[in-house]
């Protein structure tokens, strides 16, 4: 734990604009994101719209306004809507594809290690996360879960940065106990497998 403790939370988050927003160094942007997402959540809850239906209606309204504006401008000899040139550069596409490919390869490699039983700790961690997600998602809908997750992302790093020493002690204690539990589970599983193999050999 000593190698990463020398780095601040802001540095571990990349040190850019995203880190500034998460760590409340751009307070106006952070508050704006929280208020905006909260307003969107309230609108969705009160209106009964789904995300897809609301986005479709907003896009339909926007396209209709721009279309009527352009037609009216042609008839009245006025300038058309001031739209920027919309296109995606090949460089941006290659960078995005390379980023996605790298992340997918990491996930596939980790999945292979789990499937082949090479990393028990990773298996228990992934299983616990998936189980926790399934439990939490059964309590609420996707939008509420997304807003809650955003609120957590914008509060936990700041609290950790403020109370790092205290939290590190608890995390270290939890890590030691979890490691002992994983080792015990591994021993129990190996013992059961060996017992099952011996019983099958006796029967055969």
C-alpha cells in the first residue's frame, strides 16, 4: 500500500478536469452536475417518461425547429441556422477504438484468469461486486441508481482525501480479514474436491 499512498487522490484520478470536478476543485461545475442530474431525475420521476422517450421527443423538437428555420430562411432570404460542421475525425475514431480495444482486452484477460481459476481473489471480488449490483438494482430503478452512483462518485473521493489515514487503517484491516477468508474458502473448496475425487475412485 505504500507505493500508492504517496500519491494524492487527485493524482490517482488523473489530475485533469475530471479529477478537478470529482474533488470539488471546480466547485461550480460539480454543483452544476449534481443539480442538473437531480433536476433530470425529478423530471423523469414526475413525468413518467423513460430516458429513450424523452431524448426522442427533445431531438424531434430540435430537428423540427431547425428544419422550419432553414425553410423559412430560404423563403425570406435570411441566413440559415448557425450550425457547426459536424464530423468525426479519423484520428478521434482511431483513439476511441484503441481505448475501447485496450479496455476490452483487459476485461477478457481477467475473465479468462477467473474462468481458469488462476486468480481466486479477483473471482471473489468480481462475484461480490456482481452480487451487490444485483441486490441494489432490485431495490430501485436504473435512473435512481445512476443518480445515486454519481452522488457517491462526487462525495467518496473527497471524504477519503480528508480522512485518508483513518480510512486506510480500516481498509487494511478489512483487506487482511478478506484475504484470510479467501484462503480459508480456497482450502475448503480444495478439500471438498479432493474428497469428491477420492470417493469417485473408490466407487469405480
